[in-house]
C-alpha cells in the first residue's frame, strides 16, 4: 500500500509540475509574441523615417539646384 500511495503522490506532483510548466510556457509565448510585434513596428517606423529622410534630402537638393 505504501508504494501505491507514493506513486499517487508522485503522479499528483507531476501533474502540478506539468500544469506550472504549461502556464509558464503560455506566459513566455505571449511575451515572445509581443516582442515580435514590437520589433516589426520598430522596423516599419525605421523604414518610414528612412524614406522621409531621403525625400527631405531630395527636396533640399532640388531647392539648392534652383
């Protein structure tokens, strides 16, 4: 009986550990997803800034040529 009780205790502890792991995995996945979205937004903003900088440079060159 003692061995059966020990196995049941271990099984219950294993269920708890698996539950905690899944919870932590969900938290990490959510963080990674937010980080990816943030990086994508930063890249988009950087590209817009670069395009606007080139446009400003082009307009300045046109004004200087006149």
